[in-house]
């Protein structure tokens, strides 16, 4: 795992080297173990390395035999031993033991088609000096990030947006359309990022740069149209899933450093941990986060899993004060506004991992998306059934199955509110996004806090839906409702939020690599090929996975209803424990200067929050609080006070220069 950066333009090698040093300095947290740069007249490639394979000999950039092909690479290709053996049989010579070098030689053999052979999580750049072409690529599920900026035939790219801002010519402006989208669906849409003129390479895509043009192409697409949707016996499917997950977990243990695991106490992380303990490592170190607020705490389930699996466990306890104090660091790493505080405890958790001298952890992320584990999938099924008889008094009672705690409260008010909420738009079953529409419309109401100028540009939910549906694959309308709902959740939420703000960015903030067995592309394709009832059986979520867990983990954990991972919001930023930066960011002067929000409306929300100490705020008001604060922080950190180049240069850097050129810089080593 590493951080990468690069530039392709006509500037002299020395200028590229200077810029790359600044770019790498900004992402030294991604790879503090070694820095390396390759430059020539046309391209500059940089790497900040987190050494996990071939600790002594795997520094990047890495090249082929005649040094005509160079790569910088972030991630892991887990099937690299098999690929290396094939390449050696074809006569390729290796000078490292890394998976990185495998990609170089595989590119020589197959060009961009190499991507079809990779099983991993990666983002990389390959420079082919013979064809004067640059190839950028990203893994199928979007686990590892890759951003770029285009201007006048030049390209800047990097693992994080801040690398691009090392070049002062790149505009540092929040993209207002994306801000509106985040205040609708929680994340940017498509290639967009939170910043104008900065784009992400989409999951399952690669880009080729030749002769001043960058062209992006897909090499893999998520699909629920597989031939496997037939009537395979359930027991056969269950056994196949068990075998796939075992292999997906085994290959993700490949490392020259210890591998730990997150253990939340839920089905997914417990399943992965149990596989490791049973088959591979009886001294497994596990990590978890607990909360001082019992409403969010899963510590009893975590400790139950630890007791059953007998792992060497470490836990960190997160308070509301911790969340308030750590949010600026999280926004610096995630580079996007957010409507939840959930990434903050995970940032603290990765710090615990690093304090224990671990660089790699397995996690259960992705299971809820591919096996239909979220409430939104069950809500969609209930609402579609209810919509057939919208005046029925019995059908909405199914909501009690989803939210028994709400409906069992002392008053009927909460249950009545929830019933009314889900009745909105009940008849719009023809919408391509029926499953998500009611939630998007609810979230979008927090855009009422936008300034008048931003309100005019924000656009409606209908316009947002039209832009999203224009991106859908042609076969989408032929899928069953559950598959359509899952596709939408994966396409919008998984890579742009869960694997980013709650995944790569907060883990790599402490130089920790997360690995995701459930997102092995073979597991994903298998899950998508299953009959819908194997994923969601009536209202039983993750049905086939729970059956696969039978005998592997205790029933009280395997059959435990999902507790959504959430964290406190408003009380983290108001009251006696409020961090100092909040008053400044939410002052009328600061709000007016930034221009995103209406100072009077924000002030009324703040006063209400402080008066009630956040205890009685609605879900929507809580989203508004964190959305406003995180946007103001993003503006403060990136638009107004971005670090000067003098304090962000990388330290010792190995400089690889093209024959006939020289590339020098302070503390450099020529090779």
C-alpha cells in the first residue's frame, strides 16, 4: 500500500522533481517508509511507500528489464504469485519480490488487458516510454482512490486530491453542484469530487493518455444480469460461497508484515475473523471501537465475539469530545463534506492499529451491499407491497419488523411519524430509484441552510435523479427491484463514501491498509448472480451468508439483527465540550465570507442545538449540523489555508532519471 503522484507535461525534469517532492510530502501518511521519483522530459512519477511485501527491495518506482516501462502503484494484487510464475515461464526477469513488478511485466505482455487478470485493490500509473503513453487504472470496486486534473494537454494525478493542489495553478474551489449532491445522497456523483476541475477515475475503469488526450474506458461493470440467476440448489450456492470467502480471505493474508482484523461484533467482521482463526492464524490480533454513548455502542457483542474466537483483542473507547476534536483531521484526509460523523471513530481506530505496530487489517466491509444487509432494501420491499393497497392498515405494520424499538416506545408518536415518512411517494413504484427516493428527498431538505446564491444553483432532487439515471446501464430496467436497489447503493455510496471516507482515507491517515474479502470480485460477481431470495429472503437480510455462517460462529452473532454503524453528531460540537474551532467556523462573518450557508438560518439551528444540548434534534437537523461544519472545515483547510510548499516536501527521496538527463534535489540519491 502506498500513495502515488504524477505529472505529464513539457516542463524540465528538475521542475517535475520539485513538484513531485511537494506532492509526496502531502501524502507522506500514506507511505512513510520510502519515497521515490522517476522523471524524464515528458513524465514524472512519484511514490510514498508503505512497505508490506519485499520490505527491503520493493521501493518504487519499479521498471522492466530495459527501463522502458515504469510504474507507481498503490494497493495489492493478491493473485500475484500465480501471475509471476506465468511471466517467469515466458522469460521475464524480476529484480524484486513485489506484486508491483508483476504488473510491469504483465503490461509488457498484454497492455491494458492485464486488468482482466488482476484480483486485488489498486490504483496505479504505468509510463510506457516507447509509446509515450501513460496508463492509469483503478480496481473494480473502487477500494483505492485515484484523482486527476487536466489542463491544456497536461495531466496531474494522485492518490489524494491534496497532491494536485501542490501545483498552485490548480484551482482550489469547492464544486457547488457536488456540494448539493452530497446534501442529497451523502456523496459525490460519478466522476465528480468536492472540488471544481478535479475528477476521480471511476471504479473498474482505466485511462490512456496519448498525444495530449486522456481517454477513460471501463474494463469491468457491476451487473445483476448473470446467467446464474437460475434455479441452482440453495445448498450448492451456500457451499460455493463458503469456498469463495475462504479463498478470498486466505489470499488477503499475503504479507511480509503481521495482518490483524477489525472485529465489530456483527456478522461480517466476525465471519472473516472466524475464518482466519479456524484456518490460518490462532494468534490473531483484533481491533474494535466502542462508544461512551450506549445508543451507539456494540462493545458487548465485540467482547462476546472475542470470548468465542479467543483473539488477542484491543479496543478504543470513543467519546463525543473525541469526535469533535478529531473532525478537522478527518476532513483533511477525506477531502469531502459529510453528513455523518461515522468516519471519525474509524480514524481513531486505525490510530490504535498503528500504535500496536500493525499495518494491515482485514475488515467485513462490502457484505451489506452485495448481500442486501441494509434496512433500505427491506424498506423498499415493504413499501412496494404496501403500494399495492396504499390504504391498507395492515401492510404498513410490517415496518414494525424493521424498527421494533421505535414502535415499542411508550407513545405511538414515533411509530406514526415513521409510518408517515415511508408513505411519502408510496405510489411512485415506476421510478428507477424508488428504493432511495424518499431518503434522498428527506436529506435534501437540509439544503434549506444553503445561501441564497447557492440555493439558485443547487438544483432539485428530480434533477439529481435525472443525472443519475442517465448513468445507469442499459440492462438496469430488466433487473428485479432488489438488484436495482443494490446497484444504486453500490454505485453511489460504496466507493464514494464507505470505502473512501470510512475506508481508505481514514485508515491511510494512520498508514494502515484495509483489506476486504467480501469485495473480492469473484465474491461480488457470485452474489450478483444469486436469485434475489438468496440475498433477501422475505425480510431476512443476508440470508445465504447467515446460512454459510452456521457452525462457524455462534447463532447469537450469526443471526443477530444488523445494528447500523453510527456515531453521535450534534452533542460533539455544542455545549461545554465543544471544540474551539466551531465558534469560528459558524460565526456570521465566517459563514458570510465562505458563502455556502445562510448565516441567520445557521445561527437559529446553533441556538436550538445549544439550548437542547443536541439531545432533541431531529435526524435531519443532526445531518445539517455536521454538513455545515464539515463544509466550513473543507473550505478552511483547502481553499483558504492550504499548506505552503515549504512545509510539505518529502524527506529522503530516491530519484530515478532517464538516461541522458539529470534530476537532482536536496537529499536525493541518484540511481
